C-alpha cells in the first residue's frame, strides 16, 4: 500500500529553533531516509520551497490567470513529503512517528493513503 507522509511546516516554529536543533532535524531526516531505503519502503521524498515562491494558476474565460504567492493565508504550509510503500496504515503511522518533525511542538506530520497511482491500489 502506498502512503503520503506530509510535513506541515510553521515557519515561526522553525525560526525559533537553535542552530543545533536545526542541524539535528536535518540529520534526523537523513537517518530516516537511509532507514527507508534499507527497508525498501521509500518511493520518493521531496522538500518544497517556501510558499512565497509559489504560483497559483486558475483558468477564467478559457485563459490561465497566474498570481504569485500562496493560495491561502495561513501560518502553516506543506514543506515536503515522503511517498512510501509499506504493509498497512499502522506501519505508515509507525514510520511517520520516526520523522523528527513529529517531536517538535507546532510542526505536523500527516499520513494519507494514496487512492490511485497508475491504476487502482489494493485496499
């Protein structure tokens, strides 16, 4: 089963971390990635730029309209994700609990099963 484990970022929480805490966070992700590679559960992982660099695309009267910046005004934003292939939701939750962000108050980690990808998935 495939699961998307997404990391919800609050920039004020990240800014409040010490350099040592930021380093530990990055090193924790490195260890997590290595463990997922060794277990064969990692499909891919990506980090995303700050939403201030986003472009929002809508179509009005058949023409694309592009605006800069995030779509919603919110403190939190999607900072990155891990796409994993594991046995079940319980295992995906177990993996998510290993992400260092999950231990930092004000940051979030969400687990969602992928509904379909290149054809239907088994339930």
